[in-house]
């Protein structure tokens, strides 16, 4: 008997076969029907859909044969897979490759064989559709073409199966991405220093973060029973309702305003309110998202400045000399304030400015008086702010939260334009800007403090700790697999860190495509990965998962243009529903200890955490 040697592209061929997830699957009528039709058309007792695995040939359909698989070393189909062409043996006794084959000398006593290769879209041959008879027979060219036609029916079914698997994988990837996105939104919503609230269309509060409760003075439970109208200053209700109506009508996508909330003790607090209306895919309004910033101190400062200006004008009419002294005093005060202050007339010319202009715009403050705003600002900045100028001259107090006066500095200013009125007419407006660079930096750091590992896209250590803590708190059973790549330092030293990073990304892809739907995959750091599988209660199930993870990472991986031999050691810790006294760190330590047992056992294997180790850990 001559055993067929392995094809040169055997690794690629086996990976293509594994991707179909068809080995050891249940019988399917689509494949059995073709086998029956082929057996009937060629009047043979046996017709097989044979898939050649690493060390066996497994029959997806076996018409006329009880066995589900035979060793690859005896396989006729392995010769067809090697040649990638149809193999016809009209009499096995006349062929030295098969005359002493156990399948010829014993059951099923093969004397005739014809096998048409089953070729995937990428050209890999994974098996055959074959005909077997216990008597020798001739096989003409028309017969070969007919068998090839039947094989194409099997190939079409395999292609459909592959498409379904790819669709399921894409769907799972999208689902995980959505879950991570929702987790990120929840984190930012709760932890941002800006007050956040989700408000129903009828005005009731749905969700609020801690900062919002601090600003309003109400606890979360109380706010959930109230509407925004019940905590809003009566004088600001009309503008609030108008703002909500414009959003629902689609006239604006986001509205910003300044308003007052009434705290439980009866005091009012000024806030800057930005509201966005969230709609579903069909454009139907769902709820409002409100971002609130406490500006009470700034409003009081603005009011004090405005009152002082009114008082100053009154004194001007009485004594010109006193006006001069007052203007000097005002200049001194504003020059020492860490804000940009200016007065602008209706022609958009500066009438007053403090020394902050010298630092911000690199111009002597005195030289700016009488200049037009257009002359002092960059053209694109002037175009950005012109709508605010127009609204201020119309008598509206407006704020622009994102003003960058200079391109050579990364400073961001929040600028408020306050109408200046005299005898009931708007004569210009005041400009008050304060530096919010640090505030923006804090917001950015909060956004960057996400739950995702930036290299692999998996959950990071923080997300893993939260997931473990939540699962342990729910007393739900699960298996925890601690995975450590074998020899990763040597790979980094040989190929470089860029290739090492590419390998980690490929390992992440392998793990996510191997685990069950709903399993939690994370990278705490380095070349360590952790998989948490909920609902696993038996050691045998946990070991099957660990075996699958080892097999997924065994063998060559393509990373950074290099083919790298890789393997992993896996430690498995099984946690029951009624266990207590074990926290996230202890659970990880238990799986980590089992992983080191796998390392000591020779690597590229797995070990289940021993009961003694578990008892010791709980006792500690």
C-alpha cells in the first residue's frame, strides 16, 4: 500500500477545511441527496462525500457505507487531494498503490474507485465526491464529466456554508463592537465632570449622572420623578419649551442656552445647557441628551461687571473726572483678571479691552481701541464668530464654547457676548472670554480612558476586572481561561516589536473567531489573554474550550509579512454558581497558576486548576 504524501499547501488546505466548521457535523439532506443520486446514476453500491482531515478522511455523506471515517493513510481520496485532479482506478488489483490496501483486501472490498475533487473558491481541495464498487469496471470520459457535475453540486453547498459562516462572524463582530460602544458611552456619561441627563419627550428625567445631581441639588431617585420644567426657573420655562420644540421640529440638531435651575432650598443656579435630540433610524424622536455646566460663578461675575458698568455710566453723567478715574480703575481691575474682556460698539469696533488681549492676540491693548474685530481676528475665526456678534447686537446673550484665537497655541477659550444697552437700545456688546483649555484636556483624558485595548481592539484589564466583578456578584457559573503565548519574547527579539504587535492582533482575531458567541475575550497586557465563558459548569466542557483555544493558536500564523510558528499555554479555572469568597484578582490568580502548570508540562497545552489550589486561595 502506498500512502499519499501531504500536499505542499497542506496547512492552507486544512485551515480552509476548518473554516467551514463542517467536520463531525450532523447529516444534511443537501449532501445526502447528491450521494444518493450519484450512486443511482452510476449503479454503484457506495457513494461518499469525503473530507480529508489531518489524519483521517471523514464522510459528510456515506451512502451504502456504515463507517463515518477511515484513517487517512488508507484513503484513496488523499491521492485525489494531492493531485487535485479526478482519480479513477478501474481495478484496484492492477494498481500497486492500492492492491494491498486494507480497504481492498477487507470490507468494503474496493475493486473500483472514482473520485472527483471538491474545490473551494480559493482553489483548495478539501475532499472528493467518490464512487466505490466491489467489482472492477470501466469509466469513460462521459462518466467522468457526469461525476464532475455532481461534485459541483457539493461544491456549491460548501460555498453556501462558507458564506453563512462568514456572515455569522461579521454579525458577531458588529454585536461586540456595539456592546463596547455602549459601555464606552455609559462610562463617559457617568464619569464626565459635566452634568449629563437623558430626558424623555414629555420632560421626565430618564438618566442623570452624579455631576448633574450635584448641580441641581436633587438626588437621582427624586429627579427621576420630576420633569425639567419642575426644576427650571419660571422665567426660563418659555425659552426651554421653545428650544425643545425647535429640536423636535428638526429646525436645529443641537441647541445651546443659558438658564437657571431651582435647587431644593429655593436658590437658583445658572447653567450652560446644550441639548441634542436623539432620533431612531427612521428619524422618529426618542429622547433628549442634555449636557449641563455650572456657570453660576461666571454669571455672577458678569452681573457684577454689568452692574458696575451701569453705575459707571451714571457717574459719567455727573462727573467727567470721576469717569476718568473709574475707567482707570476698571482697566486696572480687568488687566489683572485671568479673562479676556472687551467692549465692542455696533460697528464691531473695540471701545475697551484689557491687557489679556496683548497676551492672547500679541497686540498692544491700547492700539486695538477703534480697530474693527475683522482687522484683529483671522478671517476664518471672524466667519465662525460673526453669527454670535449678530445675535448679541440683536439683544441676545450668547456663548461660543470653542474659540481658538491663535493657531500657534493650543489654548481654547469660552467666550460670552453680552448685549450693551443704553436707554433701551443695544449699543454694542461686551466680550468675556475665559480659558477652558484644562477643562477640555480633562474631557479628552476621560474619553481616552476607555475600556478597549488600543492594539488588539479587545477589552482591556479594566474592562476584564469589571466583567469579572459583575459575574462573580451575580453568582453565575463560568470558566476562566488564562492564555500566555509560548516564546513570545523570542519572537519579539527575532522579528521586532512591530511584527510582535501584528502577531498579538492575529492571536486576538483567532481567539474571537474560536470562542463561543457571548464569551468575553480580553487582553490584560503583554502576551496574555483571558477568555471568560459563562454557563460552563463541568470540567469536561472547560477543557474542550481550552483545547479549542490551544488548537486555534498552534501552528504557523502570518504576522507582519512573516510566517511564525506559535503556540500557547492555557490555564483553566472553573467557578461554580454557589462559590463565595473569590474576587476578580483571586479568580485570575487561580487560572494563572493553572497556566504555569501547563507551561511546566511542556507548553502548547492546557491545565485545569486543581481543587487544592482553589481551596488554598479561598482560605486566604
